[in-house]
């Protein structure tokens, strides 16, 4: 038994080795063991042939009838939040997260499982409501940690259900895609043209290019932390089907439309108390609308200058800002 345990820890450690962040390296085997042995992982049927993957940690002793709800970003399986869930396990609060439709271990809409493709944005909202009703409705207060697209979905959900969440922490929220050297209006027109040509179900770019960016530490636009970037490999090896290659033109069109519609009605967005953590070096989303949202709501904006899009998976200096804000805002010190 001891030999088997040693082999397991050694195997896990292969996916956690780096000299750049000793703190992460040391706790990595414990993180994997915790997720695999102390959380509940379920596939819940939202429809007969469509299941949503969920993960729950329920502490043996809870401090209150409150819960933490993690809403991940685009192409981020909830298992990529393993370290964050592990870091919050001593809060005394249940922690619940899930995979959005068309990503992670949840159902896919197309035969090519690498494509992120949902019918419309309401599909995301329906999935969130399903998880909320099944897992979170029983709690007095739900504290949300959302990232990127997850923050956009949370904002849309609050507009429909204003009392659903007690407080929200948004990390690098997606309110406008960063089209880089292409002006936003021209990018929108290009997407519309591709849709009119029937390209809705096509990849936004050839998979060989998309994969190069997704799996290259040098080219990735999410984090400077090589150990956290490589830490995904443990889950990818265990669940090869969980990864996404890239979005379809339909997904980009749908997301752009939802972003634009949201900010046409900026004054109608009334958030609960919210902290928005902005990445200073974000090349995935544009930050201007994040600032606009915070100027109109009960929102405090915090900018982390030396951080890319995945601030919660960044180098310790940036990531600590996220942990400190979660701890203080949710009063779970």
C-alpha cells in the first residue's frame, strides 16, 4: 500500500515540476490528491442526452449556510481551478463549480468536440440556472468567483435574477474581445461576412494554428507562470476529451453580439457588491468596458499591472492579489 501511494505521488509530481514557483510545486501533489479524493464529481443531465460536469467540495464542518460558486471562463475546464479550490478549502464554505456547455467534461453540440459552439447565449444562462437550482438554491448567500466569459454570463444572469448572488468577484471579465490590430468595428463586419458565407460552424482559425497558441508557453496569452501553465497536463492526460481547440465563427459572432447588447444597456446593469480584478497585460479582452461597468455599478476596480488574462493562474505576486481579495471580500480569513 505504501509503495502504491509513493508511486501515485511521484506520478502526480511529474506534472508539477518547475523551479520557478516552489510554493506551487510543493503543494501540487496535495492539490491533485485533494481534488480526486475529497471532492464530488458528477455529470448532471440538463436534458436527456446533455450532461453538465460539476465539482463540489462540502466541508465536514461549515461556518454558515453560504457557498462559493466558481464560474469558469471560455475553454477552461473547472478542473483547471484545482489550485484555487484547494486554497479555499479551509474557508468553511462549500465550493461548487461546473463546466459550461461545449467545453471541459460537459456535453458538446458538434461532432468535433474541439469546437466551442453553443446555439445562443441563452444556452449558457440555462446551464447556469440548472446548476444554481440543483446545487446552490438551498444556500442563504452565494459568493461568486467568475473569470472572463464566466463573468459575462454572471452579469447576464444577474440581470434576469437580481438576488441570485450575494457578492461577485470578476477576474478579467470578457465584455469585449481584443481584436488587436483590427479595429472592433471592422472585426465585427468580418465576422458578419463570414456568417453570411455559411462559415458559422467552422473554426475561427485552422486548428493547427489554434493548438500552437494553446499549448505553447511562449505564445500563450494567459499566464507567465510556466508551472501553472504546465499543471493542466495532469488533467489533460487523464481526460483527453476535456480540451477545446478553438471557437467557431458562430461562437465569436454570438459573443460579440451579446457584448454589444449588454453595453447598449449599461445603465440597466445593477450588480450586487462586486470586485473587478483587471489584468494590466491582457491581450484576450479589452479593458475599457470593464472600467465602464465599474463606474456604473456597486463595483470596485483593482488593476494588477503585471498580469496576463488568467490572473488566478499567474505568478504568485499577481495571484496573491486575487486570493487576498477573495478572502477579505467574502470574509473567509
